[in-house]
């Protein structure tokens, strides 16, 4: 049979079957249908355009704001991004780009910019806090095959620059030095600190964990998510220094994530910036008031806290010359993300700040933007926009709330003191370390159910499915 006929038949079968196999239970049994579709690694050159192109104002040019702008601009919306900073840049160092967000960035063309700067780790190795013994293992090289995209790590600044380049190429307008001082949801406008006013059809608050847009949507909510009793030191080490030390060189033999876990603390480390820097995040219990912290003593405090840990980890910390200490915060499930007039909403950390223990905070913001663009796509007139936004909120609130819970769960799993729970946890991860088959794991990155739920989620596909199930209905909004 000619190849063209085979491809046509495969596409027809896939198009015919997939809508009828939106099963409502956890199953991977229909993944074979994906082999009939186009290569998931290819950048999507042609995407369905919105029936009703909107003028959309995104407040915040962070990772979530730019990802949302890209998702919307790809579908024909006019997008303007407002950023209060006078120049763009990302605070912090390393960030993980798991398959569920990498799939979207790949589809949108962002990886064309990010690829040369990213590192593709082969594995995650959990290490005992006291001696570095490997107690847990996750194979990452299979993820691209399983989920359609790789598991990447990179510098936050490289990811931000890649998103920015993609957004600009799509015609997104970026306005710097544009601090929003007031939101007017009645006419979908914002007022800037210079007195000017910018209006659109929809305002999106993507202004991060300390969101002011959140208070405009939910006046009863303050600007601050709940503080946890944990903090993190963030630092990088030059790889060349590690290569010069035979006791540490082995950490660089293969690109991997290393996670030391112990009583109330853990350390995550991996190479970034083309393998030129070693990123470290050192999390620990800390009930003190952040107002009393001083960055001047952060390095000394960090070294003292981990002084009794694995000697090789202690040697690593001795190479840290500077670090920043951050309080870890998490958000509660909000009553809504949408203003009652349906002309404004929040997403990303503004809507669902979470602990970093699943490395999914930025990924959830990317998924939010992707889902919103799909939800709005089939709205043919303005009366359909409120229902589309409600469908978006329902899908994304369920997903992000569950991810907040999964992140908190890792904070429990990783932080047991030595004892019965720790021994049972390590035994629950032993199969991966020994290369034996397993059907469950206390390591959420390896546990089959958790892993497929986390990384096998395609935000655009899932939002399209949700829209098919609950067709957009017209709502009279004359306010």
C-alpha cells in the first residue's frame, strides 16, 4: 500500500477513534493510538485559530505570563504583556522542565531556543542524608518515549529568554516599567503607576506568588500565600571546581539529579547552563520570622545546618561562596480564579502557589496558559466567554490543587527522621535501585500511577476533551 494512503488511513483512524476513547478512568491502554498521530516532537506550524480573536492584557512577564502570552498569540489573539521591572530577568538559578511542560514548549517552538542551553539528565538518585548511599532511583531516559517529551533542567534565565524570544516572534507586545496600580474589571482595564490606562477584552493576572491581581479577583484574600515552616538556600557552584576535586568529580560523570533526604531537610543538586554550573537547593525546617533573616550570614548558616550530613555533600557546600535564603510558601485552594464579571482571571503562582517538592510550579503555569488558550478557542461570541473560562477553571483548579497536595506529600516522604518510617520508605524504593520490576514506589517520580498522572498530562488535549464533554453554552452577561 502506498505510504500516502497509509498515512491518510492512520490519520483518519486516529481522528475517528480518539474522541470516542476519552475514558473516565486511569488507563494507558489507548496510547497505541498516539502512534497514528503526527510526531509529538515536531513544532506545530498550524494550530486552530480562535473564532473570536480577543485583545488580552497579561500582567506579569515571568515564566507563566510569557507562556500564557505564547499560547494565546499562537491562536490569533492580540496579546500585550505588562511588566513592572525596567528590564527583564529571572531571579534564581536552576529550574526543572518536566515532560508535561516540555511537551508544550516543544510544540510551541520554545525548545528551538532553549535546547542548546538545557541539560537532559539520565536519572534521579535519592541519597541517604548521612553517607550519600543511593536509596532511590528514577530512570529519566525513558520519559521521552513514554510521555512524548524529555525531562530537562536549565537555568531559569535561559528558559525565560527562550519564552521571551518565542513570544516576540509571535507578535506579543512586551511593555516594561509598567507597574499596575489598579484593576478595573468592569471594562477590563488596568491603570499604571504613570497614570496611563490600558484596556482589553480580558485581563490575566500572572503576577506571581505576591499577586495583587489576586486581591482584585478575591478582595477577601490578602496578597500573601500561607508561609510554611520551611526555607531554602539556593546556590550554584562552578563545575570546573568540582572537576578539579577527585572526591566530587564522580557527581559529573553522567548528568543526573541528586537528592539527599533526611530529617526535616533535603538537598537537590544538578548541572545547568550547558553543564557549566552545578545548581543546589538546600531545603530545611525553619520556624523563624523571615524578617529576621540576613543574607550576610546565609552561607555560614547553611554550612552549619548541613555540617553533619554526608561528607561529600559537606565538601560541596564548602565550595559555595554565596547563596540566597528563601521562605517556602504554599497557597490554599481559592474559591475562584475568575472575577464575577468574567473579564479578568488569575493563573500560575497567583492562583496556586505550591511547594517546590514536585518541581512543578512553573510547569503548572505553562499548563494554565495552554489550557486557557484552548478553552477560549471555540467561543464564537462574547456571551460564550464566561462558560469557557469556567471550564478552564474547573479543569485547572482540579489539576493544580492535586499537584499542591503531591508536593506537600514529598515534603513528608523525604523528611522522615531515621527510624521505622524511613526504613519502610527506603524499602519501598529499593526495587528501582536494584533494577527489579515494581508496581508501586514511595518515590513519586517512579511510582507508575503518580508518574503517569504527573507527566502524561497534555494540558491542551485535556482541556479540549473537557470542552467536548461540556459544550460551551451562551450566558447573558450584560453587566
